C-alpha cells in the first residue's frame, strides 16, 4: 500500500503562526531561531511604525507598537510572511472592493518588502464564513487560519478554513506537546500553535519563559518536519492533487512516500519507477 509522507519521510509537522507585527516579534524570532523552529508571521502593512497600547486585552494592559517597514525583511528572514489584511479589518463585514484592496494590497506590499508575494492569511479577529473563504480563493490565497482551536493534530479538509491546534497559552498546550512528541501517528499530522507575541508581556505569569520552555521541548526532533504554514499547505495540496500513483509528478514538489515498507521519492517532473 502506498502512503505519502512529509519531506525526509516524516509523519509529523510543527508550525507556528503569529499576528500583528509588533515589537515583541523581535524577541520571538530570536527564540525560534535559537531552537531551529519555523513560523509564519501575519502582518498588517497599513500599521507600520504605529505606536500604542491595549488597555484591556483579556484583562491586561499590553504595549502594542508596530515595527517599521524598513525592519520587515531582516526581522522575518527565514520565516514566512503572510497577510493579516492592510488594516486588520473584519472581512465578513467588508464590501467587496474593500475586501479585495485589504487582501491584495497587503500581499503585494509583502512581496515588495521581502521578494515573495504572500499567499496565506490569518483572519483578523478570527472572523470568516464560507463566502469569505471562497473569495480568498478567487484572490489567489492558498490558506487562511482561524482561531478555532481543535486540540488535535489533524490536517484541515479545507486549507481556507485552517483551524489551529491551540493558542500558545492554552492550558492544554504542554499536555498536547507531550502527546505529539510521544505518539507515532498513522497519518500525516500537524501541531499548529498560534498567538500574538505582545501577549507574552502579560503579567499573569512569565509567558516568555513558558514559551521558550515549550520551544525547547519541541525542538531538535528527528521525526518532526519544522515547517511554515505555506510549506505544509503547498506540500499537502500537492499530495492531494495526485489522482493516481503513476505517470509524471507535475506538482512542482518532490513527494516522499512509502510503498509496502519501501521508502522512495517521486521527484518533480519525473515518472514514478
């Protein structure tokens, strides 16, 4: 029986997703680099350089200063940058011309800043419906993340309604990490953690220390693919596009598989042997 695997013949993937391009991303990217983790940062290109604070975010005061556009390329080097709309608007309530501008302009600006046009998005406020998802597809968006935690490691049926596993401060996050590390899944799985880096400054606990402990716990495992949101979406979408295990691999991606215990790579543009 033929089973597709992740790159390097793995079944587990780990990815992170962080919104709003605030100053705290500087410290968070350092932590991710320290532990060799991949992440996606979802930014509002209309907010660059804006200074401020949130008086009551879940009961806490938070510094909420946005990085300048001159910092984007270097700060997020090695990570994926995705859209969060230009001005962090509720897409459900937006007229179509505003919807289109907020998504397309954000993706184009990201492309100008880092050389790669964004094809992913995190829904502002987590607001979405079937119509928003369908229109994002028409605009060329490959995936969109919600804030509806699943507390499992299943891949989404629809990447335009990609529900994460949990928030980084979820009471279950450490238990979920333990299950993810200890268990061998039957099918491709993903542990998807999301949040906002400004929340690590909240005073209820040492959230920065908790995050670093979690990252250290999840890092350096030979059976995990450390990937961005886009890498996972593109790879799984390529696998799902295969109608039959024959002919030419026209997905543009090398596909890893196992066939009756024998592992192989179906190279892009090549015929399976």
